[in-house]
C-alpha cells in the first residue's frame, strides 16, 4: 500500500491528523484502505476532496477537504466600497447570483435605514428574478443529481428548460450568470418591455415539464431504490449542525426565512413550505431532500405568477419610474455591527457587517455560507454505507464550492 498521498491515520474508529504524507499501516485493519474521492471528480460537484476510509466497499469514515477554490471574498469586501462588492457576491453561489445579491443589498439598505423606502415595483422585480434564479438553481441540483446516479435524460431536459430562465435573466441584466442587477437602493435597470409577457409564456411552458420530471425521475423505481433510506439526517442532528434550506426541511422542519423573517414582499405572497414526509423511506433521506427541491419549483412558480400580477397591475411600469432613484451616491452607514440573512436555494445566506462610521468601506464583512454548514454533516450521515451511496449523499446536499471556500 502506497503512503505518499495519505494525510490521515486510522485508529480506533476515527481519522486523526498525523504527520503529513505519512500513514502507519499497523493502525489499519487488514481490509481497510484510504481512498481520495476528488477534487477532480464530477460527483463532488466542484473541487471538493473527500478522504474516505473504506473497509471493502463499506465507508467507515469521511473527511472533507476544502480550500481548492478559495476566492478571498471577505478580504476583497473589506477593501472595496459597499456598492462595488456586489459583483463579488455574485461569485459565491454562482448558480443563484440573484438570490445572493438580494440578501446583500437588503442588508446594506437596512444599515442605511432606507429599506422601508424601496419602491414596491423594485421589490416585486427583485423577488421575481430571485425566484426565477431559484428554479434555475434547483434545476441544476436535481439534474446533476440524477446524472450522478445514472439518469441522463432528465439532465438534458432540465438543462434545456433552464436555458429559458438564463435567457430571461440575461435579457434583464445583460449577463448570463453573474448579473450585478440588484443594486443597493434599487436595480440596475427596470425590466425590459415585454419581459412580463415572456415570463408568463415560460410559466405556462414549464408547468407540464415539471410533471414529466416527477414521472421520469423522482417516481422512477431505480431512483427511489438509490435514494430512499439512504443518508438519513435526523432532525435533531440537522438542527444541532445548523443546516438550513432543503437539507433541513427534508428532515421535516418547516423553516424558511421567507416566512420566518418575512423580508421584502414575501409576507404579501401566498406559497407553501414543503418538508420531507418519508413517502418513500425515512424522513430526512436523500429522496426527501430531492423531493423538497422539486416541490419548491412549484412554489416558486406560484410566487412568480403573483409577482407578474402585481407588476402588470398596481405596480406596473410608468414613464417616470426610476429604479435607481434611491441608489445612494455615497454609502456610509453609522458605526454598528449588523447581520442580515435570506433564504437562497441552498439555505440561509448571511452577511455580517461591521461599519466604523467613518468611510464607505466595511471594516469587517463575514459571509455565513449555507453550503459550508450543510457539508459539515456529511461525515455523520455517511458511516456504514456503501461507497456508491456516498455519491448519492453528496448530490443530495447540493453544495457549490464557490460558496464553501468563499
């Protein structure tokens, strides 16, 4: 057994740090070996390295290694004015950039005391594009997850349908993935003329496609066999570990910040919060987490339809509407510590700010990454499983490494 790539030793059921690149074979039982999964592996959904202790095909322990995509977001943020940080926020969860921008802009607006002055049309547009981006993010999560365990056709369907959303968001912002559209105090620009009609066409198009996705993937016997009763995350462990989003709701807790905190115009909108119910296995298994994301697609469509009603009714475009009217020329919050959180597709994204009251650059900016926290439960729910099931568990957590490494 080679010893030049192993960084941990195994002793009495736990992996513990040893000297770099050293392994003591006497601490391994006869059939045990350490295998590196990733960082260049499609099933890890990015540059994530898992050091897996195997006894045959049985996983004894898992140690995630991160830091291969470190972007220095927080240090960048502490050297730039508040308004220039938004393009860096886009690059955290880069498949849900609108949701990231919404959380960040809302936090700075609350620090400035202008959150209550944001025009309702701006708020409805923000929710509209954020929910479109939520659908696109869940499409990636479900499609790539199906491909991880052998279902190729749903992935091609989902990527085809996701393209409609990306074209809509590109039409509004001018960018395909990293939008810089939601600004502090407003928006980069109002929606293009005809956007609402095109968005309605997309809603009518996507509804039957979601039913096809359910029939072909989620109700497929092979998919159920691969995900039901696999990677069960008990509710008490989920709460103690601090996981959020579909990973937490898949374990049965109806906790969604759009309801709990009621930010933006979400309190004025009707939508449900899906939770895992153990329909195919135990509550909190891989199937439940995936089904929660699938049900959230339907709820996001409900929200989008209500936003379109408002944007073409009471809060329709007018000739004198300026989405940048409240964008401050100089952003200088008073000295304070402030934390804001929002529900992005993967869970709670939070930003902590420390302002010194003297300049327009945050003295401290800390990001609370939901992907980082959700990944922390992987070792706890992976012991004693087959290595093939480890792939199923990773995909069900739905991590994005740009947000993990920040």
